[in-house]
């Protein structure tokens, strides 16, 4: 597929494009008081593929220079949707080299290209936009010809928590204990976009933690380290965060602030589930014990949708947080499919 007098072309990425895609990822960063660059390692194609069952990755190429100037992706995976197993497509990584911003009008064509390449394999598309990224919201929320509709579902909050925490006497187990798969089979289908099982890439039995009483599992989660293929590079601080970054926040119970131009030593809380009758105090103590057992990380990320019952608990734990807006992305003729309650794994965003 080509356009703009044949100067720019869109095509699907191949393994030979890894270096060019890596350059595009390294050219952008998150806006806001804490400026962070999201990287996909030495092989971005492999990194994207590890987030789902399949990744469709279009790239835009300047034929005059043979340079990759833009990239996007649709991560396709099986997940629960209204109690059934469906194929969902997460749209992510839409980026252009800075020098091409506002110089080429490729975004509508890129969306159409991606849709044509995935429409037979996806039941519902969704994406997230950082709440601080107002230009992207303005561009994509407005209904435009030749562009899909972005239907706002609600806010998604990522809590960045330190691992230095007060000790408690809660006795939790690690590993693949009896009944763990059945516990997840019962609880994961209750929320839309939950993965269909706990076999996320890179997780092993030793990464799982559970709390049992009288032989019954009450709570379970995993701590997911993805640093070998997904990195966050701290670029700079501004405003109040510039002052906070100079304080000994770790000793005050808050997460530490890495020095600029340093990779963040992080992991994600994944597959967090609780029985409906578990009280907030027990849930909070379980989370604190999991943090205590993972003090080799500086930060643990825990992401929850706006209607999550865990939000009130996380708000009581010292943290730094950022928000995103969740959208269902609908091409012409599509009906609303994505509904609450929602469970998004922060490690898959």
C-alpha cells in the first residue's frame, strides 16, 4: 500500500525492521511531571509479540531514504468478554519520528491498513491514552471521516508503589499450590478483558502468591518482571516532582525516584483476584506482604479500572500514580461491545 505520490509506503514489519522500529520508540516519551520513555528492548517486534497470541505491526517507510518513520501495532489475544472467550485487539505503539510530525498525513491510512489486516481475527478493539496526553485525546476523540470512533469507557489508574513496607504477620504461600488454576478459572471470567488463563509470557509458578484459610484460596496474584523486553527510562522531572525527586522518599514509605536517564527497576502486580467475601484489611495486608517479599524491585505497578473494588485499598497505600483513558475503538458499522466491569493487566499495556 502506498500514498502521497509514492513517497511513503505502509507495509507489515519483518524481523529485518527491528532496528528502525527501535529508533522510532526511542524518539518519544511520556508527557507530564515525570517524563518517561517507554522502550521495547533490542527487538521491538519480539517484545510486542510477547504481549499476546499474535502482533500485527504496520510500519510507514520513507521511500526516498528507506527510513522507517512510523509504527503501530495491534496485539491480538484471547480474553474474556461478557463471560465468553473472544479475540480482542489492543491498539498500541502508534508513533512517528518527531521530524515527521505534521509533515505527512498518514494516520487515517495507517488505521485503515491495520483494520484490513486484522478485522477477520478481532471481535473488539480497545486502546488507552494517557490522561496528560491532551493532543492525542483531542485528535482521536473527535469523530472524523476515514477514522474509527473512540468510545470512552472510563479511567484506568496505575499505582506505582515502593516495596519498602511495614511488616505484618500474614502467612502467604508462593508457587503453584493446589487449586490455583481452578481459582483463576472461577474469578477471571467475571471481568471483561481478563486473560483466559494465568500463563502470561515469562510468568512461572514461583512468581505466584496466595493466601489460604481452611484450605480455601482467598487471594492470589503474581509479580511479573518484564524488564528484559519492556523498559521504562526516566528522562526528567518537572514541577513538584523535581523537588520530590531530591527527597529520601523511600524512607518515608513512598517509591524512590530514580535519577534521570536511568532505567526503572520495576515489576507489575498481575492477575490479582480475591474472593468476594475477603475484607479490605486482609486484602491490604496481603498486598503489603507481597511487596515485602519483592524488595529486590524499586517499584511495583498495579493498574485498576475506575470501578475496581481495590481502588479504595490502593489509595491508602503510599504511591505515585498516573491515569489513562480507556476506549473501545470502533470502525464504521461496529456495535458497542466493551462493557464494565473491566480488568486490564498493566503488564499488557
